[in-house]
């Protein structure tokens, strides 16, 4: 019985731990009831992050985003009837974007080969962490370059990644679906936020240069504010390039509010600056006959040469506001048993237009299956207790029959039935307690050996675990022992009542 309940508890503990560590206890995402493999954008809130971290039951909070896509295998050359063909396999998966606050502890413990990657506030990391299943399915290796295909609502987009490592949790629902990438890729692929830049057109107009704003992201319904002018849909400004200056533009996307019938900003605005240094040979506006010749010094600096001088432009950007948007928050708590109370507590400080999802709801099938194991364990325990009761009753009856002569002699000397019953109850109780003690010691020894050496193994593809998990909880062990001893003593007493029906004369003759 102890081993049975240990296996059930250990199995539940390990599966819960894997599911929670992979997905977190609670997820906070944009409101709505529509199911999607892709998360909708949320504006990240440092205030909300701080408030959640202050809660005593919270152990960690991190930001994430997900996007559906396709991963393509390496080329597989096949020769068929003197004709060479190149085959490529594809697999539909979910790309999970992780941020700088992501905890790698769980995935580091499940690494099969390679390593995890790091994210920074700077450029996006092109590394990708895939599962052992995808590695075998697509014939990939660590450090291979692999292509991912995405659809952003208008056209397919291809991105190249480098495999940094391979993980294996043993849970097919996760291993077959998820890969991990830098969240910046998803933020840009989904056009979250605005990214704007400025550049000088090579063709002047009436001796005036044209500075054009180029914006991407958002809903593409942009308003541009050059310098301190009124924001307009016009994405350029013209002026005479006679002196040094700095052009600033603030770009944002807008949507019509159906209630107020006014245009309101949708994303977070982005700002870009273009420093213009003019070198004129005749102190007039620098211009060109036709187009400027230009030379790119680096990614941000260009030198334009006209008929009467040069113009040097230096672009400065914020990098875009896409980093201000995420798919949601993942919140970890200290005690799984406090999931309901922590959900209420976090819901109190969460925006009412955002949705809090518990892991028991997100993975209801797995947790429903784990709950069924409790019923199975209870049935097994009841059956084993019944077997133990039958055995102890049979044992006492055998002893009574073997000692029936002794019973007859004691009764013939005037011993009362209760005295004789007490002798046999003590004998049965001694055997019972010795058996329970030996059983407990063997159970404790097996649990200790398995926890240290893991010699009892399982096929992970069928049981999600590579070793037999044995959990130990004092409360349940004590309850099982108390119930078993109590019921067994009751059965011993009831069985000993048979002694009252034994007649001394017949007992002595029987002997």
C-alpha cells in the first residue's frame, strides 16, 4: 500500500512539476475568449511587474509571446532511378518568445545537448532551442542553421535561426510543439509597436532636399509630426540645405474611436532624428543636377555629394517601440495548493480587460488525468486493506484451530472467554505489528534507494518519465498505518469471538 501511494504521489508530483515549470502557474494575457496559438499584444507595465513581485506567494514573473509557424528540415538528397532529388520535411510548431527575465532553470535541467541562449536589450539573438523530437523528426543538429516560416496576415516571412541546444521534457504535448526564440523576433514579426527612421531622398525638388520618414509596424495608418509641426499623414518635409540642422519626427499609428469619432493612438510612438551637416562651396543651398551621389559610411551615416557641396546625414533611432509590447506574463507561485487564493489576489491588481488563466485550466486534460489517479490509488488501497483483513482473520482462525486443545484446557481450569480471547488477540497483534513494521522499513528503504540511484526505470515515451517516481508524505503514511492497524485489531477481536463457542470437552477430545 505504501509503495502504491508513493508511486501515485511521485508521479503526480513529477508531472505537475514538468507542466508548471514549462508553462507557469498563471498566465496573464489580453482579454477575449477566442482561442489562438498566437498571443495578442499587451503593453508591458513596469508598475504591474513590481506589484506582482511584491506579493508574498509569488516566486517569479516573466514576459513571453507565442507565434505559430513552420520549421523546415535540412536538405535530404535522394537518388531515384539516376535522378537526384532534394527533399525537405516541415513541421508546424509554436515559437515561444522569451525575454531577458526568462528563467532557464527548468530547461537547463532538461538539456540533451548544446546550451540555452541569452537575450539582451540590444539586437535580437538568432539562436533557437528545439526539442529532441524535432531534432530527430527534421534530422537537425546543434549549430545547424534552420529556417522558420511565418505569416503576418499579408505575406509569408522567412527567418533563419541557429540551433543552440536540444531539450527533452518527456511530455509529448510540449516537446512536439514548442521551440524557444528571442521575443524580439515575434515582436517584429507581429508588427507590434512602431519603428520609424529618416532618410534623405537622392532627388532634390526645386533646389530643396526632401527628408522622408519610413515607418513599419502597427496598423500602418500613420501620423508623422516633424519638428513641432502638427501631425499629418504627409511623411516628408522639404527645405533648403544651407545650414546644419537636426530633423526630428515622431510617428504613431491611429485608429478611429467609434464612440467619439476621433482618431486615437494605437501603439506607442517612435522617434527618429536625422542630423544634417551642410558643406556648401558657394554659401547657397546644396543641390544636385538630377540626383545626389552618395556614399554609406556605416549603417547610420551617409555623405551626399551635389554640384555645390556635400551633405552628411547621421541617423539616430530608438530602435522602435516593439519592445514595449509582449504577449503576456507568466507567474510562478511558491505553493501549488495556494493556486486559487493567489489567482484571486493577482486578479485584484490586474487590468480588468486582461485575462488570468490557471495552469489547471490551460492543461485541463493533464490535470484531469492526474486527478483520476487519486481514485485509482484509493481503490488499490481499499482492495489491499481488504486482503490484509482477510489474511489476518484467516491467520487467527488457523492459530485458534491449532491451539484448540489449549483453549479447552484453559476453559476447563475456569478461564473466562475474554481472558482466552485476549491471549489470541495479543498473539495476532504481535504478528500484525511485526508485519507492518517490516513492510514500512522495506517501503522506506525502497523509496530512499530509488531517490538516490533511480534503478527502477520507465520508457519515457509512454510514461512521460524515465524513472519510477516515489513520493513520501508522512501524513498519508501515518493515516494508512493507523487505518490498517485499527481495522485489523477490530477484525482480530471479531474473529476471537469464535472462541466463546468452543466447548472444553469437545476441544480436549478434538485435540
